[in-house]
C-alpha cells in the first residue's frame, strides 16, 4: 500500500490554468464559437423585448427595431471566466476534490446567460438616460460593469451562504461531558 500524497494547491493551480486556457481561446473566438452564450442570451432578450434577433453570419443577432446587435463582444465571455474562477475558488475552499472545477464551469454558464441578458436589457432600457459629459461608450461600459459586478457579488454571497449551511449541517453536535445535560 502506497500512501498517495495530496497537494490541495494543485486543484487551485488547475483552476487558474483552465482560466488561462479559456482566456487564450477567447482571443481568437468569433461569434459562431460563442453561440453557446449568444443563442440563449438572444432568446431571453427576444422574449422580453418582443422582437426576434436575426442571425448575421460572423457578426451576431441583429434586432433591427431596437437598433441593437448582440455580437461576440456582447457574449459575456469575460464574465463567464470571472464567474468560473470565483465559483471554482469558493467550491474548492469547501471541497478539496477535482469535481468543484467542473461544477464551477457548469454553474458559470446559466449565471453568465442571466447576467448578460440583464446587462443587455439594462443598457437597452437606460440608453436614453446618458448623463451629460459621458460618451455613449463610457456610459455603456459603466452600465455593463455595474450589472456584472452586482450579479457576481450576489452569486458569490448566495453560494457562500449555501456552503456555510451545508457545512454546518454536516458537522456533528458536540457530545456533552456532563451526563445531566
């Protein structure tokens, strides 16, 4: 019997390497590569605004009435990566196994679609309220950053609460040394 040496830091390193690989892949990704994020986001945005997006090859989903294009830069892939990293870190802090990395990847997908849909709808709704002195691009970036940051903080907080409850429910109650209690 050989005792297997466990290196918990290797799981964190694997999470970081997966993040770096995905970030590298994203540098060359086009709209078709990002359809796994674009298609469900466009579906939800279309349901809310009442206009179906029309796929433009190599570009994204065009919503002509709303003068809006949901393209590769709107896919939310960077948020997907940050969500993956955040959720993976929190899960690895709770369980020192390999499966939290895969779980973080799976959980980051619907979170990204929700966040990205919220971001696009917020920007669409607030586009006419651009503050004086801010360019349209800066206003667009500020709105997106606020929505993404808010959703990531809320998701991390909810996951921490869930993990704290789960951890508390698995601990054994202390056995009293006094037989009268």
